[in-house]
């Protein structure tokens, strides 16, 4: 039985949703066609301007928010929360973090084996924070596990010591917990970086900044995880998914937040990303530090893949767009045209079989081909860079076309991102930074794969169902 979204919640319709005809909506993540009955259409129209009132509206609101067609806007609420800050050295950044909290909520600092514990103790004391010392460094996950032994509030706000939170970030997120299924809500983590080349690149492409669009967080959707750099969680939900008494896997020094999110999802909880609240995060000032961190993140792919192989596919391919891109890269226009025609005909057949209008199929398949090309490019840069570099070496006129195709894979994704964002960085340096970023992350993934003896994070996944169409029935 579906648990309705509670009364009082409003909905913000996702801007990507399109109405194909009366009762047919397209959108969500992953993309689908949603069919509404007459009653469902009436409720949909009402929920656009009014809060949930009835159980039936709550059930529809749950369906819409779970599928990514809409996002919940909770009523205002107060929070019973403790801020947990794991730290290892960097006492100055800890002081800035605590100062930004401004004493609105009790803070618990976990010193995870700092070389200068006195400096950490002084920073905590100066801002009235409770301090717990771990003599042996165990990583952020182990430090948070220690913190949870000392927390009794309903909510826990995990916050990294290099963050500078906005004063009201917890208050803005607290209302989501009026929904009994919500286990965690993440704010936007904005990069706080200097005016160096590395800093300006990070401001435009931080891996922690998940953007301005709200989302449900779940495997296989637009946002498959959120970082615990800043995360408000329900303590009871954490305790319900603990393993051997540990909420975070103490064996994982990176990726432990992704693992936790997946376990919460498997237990039936909801995780939301709400960028109306924000936290600033200090970023590396040099390329060496930035790329080292990206490589470290990459090492988490292998242990995560051993836990959930399907969720760690680095590239998801649909057959017809894949054949189209492969033919274009091979400079075979006729096979490419035939494959694209196959894509259009295949999708048209799927839609007609479900009584869904077929206008715009050609444009949609063109977008799919473009996204597949961009996916090819990032995959090639991250995991096959030596091979691509070797194929780019000079070798006569006949190779110019091949080198141009390969160069498009390397430069296409970053240049596309630059054109979309127009960051405060010229396209050449942005592209060079993005390629270096992908190379570092890919090197980390390869390292993790070798250490864990698995190739799962390197394997693309082919899906034969590019679009879900809900069957006729009551909605």
C-alpha cells in the first residue's frame, strides 16, 4: 500500500515535465510516460496551486515525487538536531565552520586522531562545542559512528569541518521530516574556491555541487547519491540500517556516504536533495590537491560495485543511439542514418503500442544520440585515455578523420559543458581542466579495480528499455 505524502505539503512541478495530451505526462527520472485518470488529472491540476489535503491527493503526490515529476515543498518546522563535525587537523577551518553555525544547534566535534589535538580542543571550546577524541584515525565514517554513540536528538546534521554553512540550512530542510518516509535531506554544497585556475575550474565543476534542481535521490535516477559533507538525517532511520552496530561502513574511507544512501533506499526510505538550503565548502587551491582528491574519490567505485554492481555502470547504452554514434565515429554516414532511422522507428512503435502521441520522436532520438556521444567521450577519457592518446599520434593523411573523431570524444563533453554554463574561465583552460579531472578520477577507479580484483566499475551496461510507459489504469 502506498504511503501518502502528508497533508500540508505543496508540490513544485519539475520544469522538465511535458504534457503530451490530456492525462499523459512525460518526464521524471528515469524518463517515463505517466497516464492519469480523470480524477488524477483533477488532482494534478489542484496540486499545482494547493497543498495536499486528502489521502487520495497524498497518494498521487507520492507517486509524482517518487517518479521525479514533482518535488515536495514541506511546511515550516522546527528541528531537534545535533550538528556532528568529524575533523582531523585543520583547526582554523573548524573554527570557521563552528562560527558560521552561530550556536543555533548543539555541535559535537569528533577529533579523528589529529596531530595537534590541543588546537582542535581550543577551536571547539571557543564556540561551545562538545568534543570527543579518537586516538586512532579511522576516517570520516568511523568518526561519525563514534559521534552517533553520543547523540540523542531526533535529527543529526552531518557537516564536514571545511564547510561554511548558511545559518538557516537546518531550518530550511527540517520540514521534510514531516514525511515519515524521509530519512535524509541534502542541501546544495557550493564550492568556496580561490581565483586560481584550479579554483575557478572548481567553482564551475565541483563534484560536490549537485546544482540548482531539486531531486529525489535514488539509484538509477538523475541523482544517485548525495555527499555527507552536509546532510540532515533521521537518527532512527540510521539505526534501522546499521550493520554490526555501525551506521557507516568503517572499512570505507571514501564512498561510505554512497553506501549508506543505498542502504536507506533499500529499506524503503526517501532521500531528498533540496538546493533551497546551501552550505559552502572550501575547495583545493592547487591542481595537485584537486586531482589527488578526485583520484581518491575514484577508488571508491570498486568497493561500491561489489555491493551493488548495477548502480556502478560508468556508461548506460541504448542500442540504436549507440550504433548511430559508433557509425558516425567510424565515418560511415549511411550505416549511421540507418541506425538513426531504426531508433526513430523503434521508439515510434513503442509509443503507438501504448497509445502515446509520437510527435517529437525524431528530436528526442537526436538528443539521445548526442547524449550517447557525450557519454562515449567521458568514458573514453576516464578509462581508455592511453589508447585514445596512441590513436591520436600522427600517421599520415588517412588518419586525420580518425583523429578528428577521437578528438571530439576528448573535447566534446567539456566544451558542451562550457557552452551550457559559460563559467568564469576560458574554454581552453576549462577543457584542459575537465580532461585532467576525468583522467584523475579514472586513474582512481582503475586503482580500486586492481586492489579489489574486479572490473565491474569499468563495464558499460546496455539497456533495452529506453522509456517506461505506464499501462492504462487508475492514477
